[in-house]
C-alpha cells in the first residue's frame, strides 16, 4: 500500500483516497488518525462504493480518533 497525495489543485497536499485505496492489497489494513474524522469517513465510504468487486471494512474508534480500513477481498 502506498499513501498518495494530490500534487496540485484545490486539494493539494491532501490524501488521494481513490489512489490510496486502489493501492491496498488483499487483507491489508490501514489505520489513520484524521483531523476531521466525520468528513474523512464520508469520503472513504464514497470512494469504497466505486469498487463493488472489492470488500473494504471501515471502522472508527472514538476513544483514539482513529479510522481503520481493511481490504478483505
């Protein structure tokens, strides 16, 4: 897995979720601590819907403010 960032445009420097999720291998887990968990979770959920043939499990731990994304298939 590789974490991609936008190089230009209005989202410059932010994580490119589509490219990052696409780079995840089967059974790989990504745990991150976003500043805005709600917006991040919404963006992840939207990106995950783009690949119905893949299976991602997304969870949020409010105690640690961490988002975990697991690619099952």
